C-alpha cells in the first residue's frame, strides 16, 4: 500500500502541475478573444485562425483540466445526499463509480478518439474554413485529457482504498479540495482578530 500511495502522490503532483499550466491557457484564451474583438471592431478585420484557436484553448482547458478537477474534488457531486452518508459509504460509492463507470468510459473514449488523431496527423487535415488551423492538435487533446483523467482516477481509487484500510484520512472529506464551510472561514478570521466575533 505504501508503494501505491507514493504512486498516487506522483499522479497528484502531475495533476497539480497541469492545473497550474491551464491557468495560462485561460489567460491566453481571454487575451486572444478580446484582441480579436477589438481588431474586428476597429479595423473590420478578423481571422478564422484566431476564432478557432479560441475554441481550441477552451477545449484544452476543460479536457486537460478534468483530472485536476477530480483531484480537487471540484466535480459535480450531489452534496445534499452525500453529506448524509457515512465517510465509508461515500468512499465505497466513489470506488464503484470509478471502477464501473469512469474508468471504462475513459478507456472507451480514448480508444475511439485516438484513430481520429492518427488520421488527422497522417493526412495533415486542415480546417475547412479559409485560413483555419490544422486539426490534429485538437484531436490529440481528447485522448490526452481523458488519459489524464484516467490516471487521476487511479490515484483517487488508491486513496479511497487506503482510507477504507485506515491508512489515510478521508479523501472526500473537508480539507481535500472541498469548499470550506462559512463557519470555518469565520473561525479563522476570529482567530486572527478577536474583534471580528464581537462585530457579528
């Protein structure tokens, strides 16, 4: 289990680095979008390449960020139900979800999307729009993003198994990417400034 936890830590580190990189993709998308809009309004000029790079970056943020989102426990979860379940049951539900649904879905989609990338790479497929971009980078993002999500799902599976064996704190519980409660935030401010509590 110690070796598996080290592997999980390595995967988490990779997801963290990718998450830090994605921040810059968001900034690039915003700057390109704003710049394209300004140039179009001022000079009545636009480029299909600039339009397409925007949705390339948009797709990259969501697909490459899926594993990071899973790491931070920021994905969609039915909290009003899961909050009433015991930590062990929540972790068992996650294990079943990863093994039965998430991992097979990722493997299936990687298998379906990889040939599209290979074909675009070999043929040099280009956008049908005049001045558009080459297609293989966006096709590559699909299996790459799903591969990163599959990798992170392995890490999450290890952590949930370790929790059930008493080797790790609850990975779904408060403090692992979950949003802090308002009461916890208030307590932190009161610890820094005793007058805050009196003002409330």
